[in-house]
């Protein structure tokens, strides 16, 4: 089966995941995380990609980004991936691949899902049972959004800026949002969307994207009772 082409639209946010090969570690000590963030900043500037949220896990990375030029995300991730593999191989006297194929990504509806995906990303260490509180994990954008620690990599999205009229009020509002647990169906929808490159959003957003592309990209559900619970679960991800 041929690869599906990436959907890269200027000014539309994307949730990006890149995993270590065979789910093996791609970060081994603190210096590795910092090198990755420094080069992510460099290449995001070079290819005009705004980074809004991130978490660096032991064996994978989540990013929430918005490209400002065509193919900016792909150019950024390719350059970053090549540099980081060389750095790890040279540092640890190893050879071969580090990443599990190409990165995964999907479009995110800012009006309905942007802050939800932000929280999903930043709470990854909690779901992985690595820490009890998000502030205990050092390698995520939570420290700026909730605690006010400046991270030069980040460009705040309008959805976050609309939480308040000052940094302090935005941080407080974001902390309150984070007190609300994400429903398991929501987290499942986010996972499915990024793993299958589906549009994460509602009908209006889906129609907007398909109009821009000039083609239908939402997979059709085949067979079965379209009023069944199974069908309704399948169309929950847009």
C-alpha cells in the first residue's frame, strides 16, 4: 500500500509524534534533551514553524506546531532528525537508525481541540506513570503555560493567549483547565487521529480543510448500521 501524502497547510496546527526505533530510547541523559530542544529551536526558526507545546519522553517526542511556509514541518523534522541521529551516534559510539520511520502528524482544529491537545501532550508523563504531577517532569512546555517559566522555543498560540489579559491570568486559567481530566474517549480520539493522519476537529473544520485541498480526505465508514454505537464511535474523530 502506498504512503498517504502528508497534509501540510500553512497556518493550520499539527500534532506531531516521532518515536524511537522499536520503541527504544532516544534520550539517555539530560544533555540529550537539551541538545534536541536547542536544535528544534534552530530548525523551527529556519523553516518558519511555530512551536506551541512539546514533551520529550524517553523514547518519543510530541509536538504541537503551526507551519508558516509550505512543507515547513517536514523540512524541520527531517533536518532535526538527521542532526540528532548523528549527535547520538557520535556521542555513544553507535551506528544505525534511531527513529522509527517517518514521523506521524495530523491537523488540529484550533477552535475545539488546540488546548485539549496541548494538555494531552503535557500530561504524557502522568499517563506513563513517570511522575505524579506535570510540574515534576522537566522536559515539557507545561512549565511555561502553567508556571510562567520562559522557554525560548515556544510561540504562544492565540488559543492560549485568549485565556487571559496577562501572563499571570493565563497561567491561572491554564492550571484550572489542567485540573479537568481528559475523558478516555478524547485521548483515544487524539491517538487515533495522529496515528492515522486523520483530521482532529468537527465538521466545519473538516469541510474547510477538504475545500482547501480540493479533495475528500476523511475515510468513509463501510457497511453496518450507521446509527449503531460502533459507527458513532468511528465518526467521533474528524
